[in-house]
C-alpha cells in the first residue's frame, strides 16, 4: 500500500470505501496503462482479500485487453500507410 492523496475537500463525505488498482501485468516493472478505481459512499463495502483478488485480476485483464487493442490499432495503421 502507498500514500493516498486527494485534492477534494469533500472526500470524507462522498467516499467511504475506495479501492485503486494499477492496470498492469502481474509481477512486472512496467508503466501502467492507467488506474482502475472503485469507490462507494458506504463504509465496509470492500473486503480487502476479495477486493485484491477480484479487482486485481480485472485490472490485469484490462491490461491484456488494452495491450491487444493497441497492437491491433498499430497493425491497422501500418497497413493503411502501406496502401498509400
């Protein structure tokens, strides 16, 4: 776990439970594609173990999806350039 920072003055009023996951492959030192952020106005909605396993897995799947999409778009762009 790291340090959390927010510029929101109303943070305690609106966000009672928060989970943030890096969209990156497991066990790799890479720049993440982004963040998967889940929040709720109610406390105690996220079980730490379930949250880490389920949403961590989803974040890894999102990384794979984004990686494949970027490869597809890159190939599509190269093909268009070759046709010119």
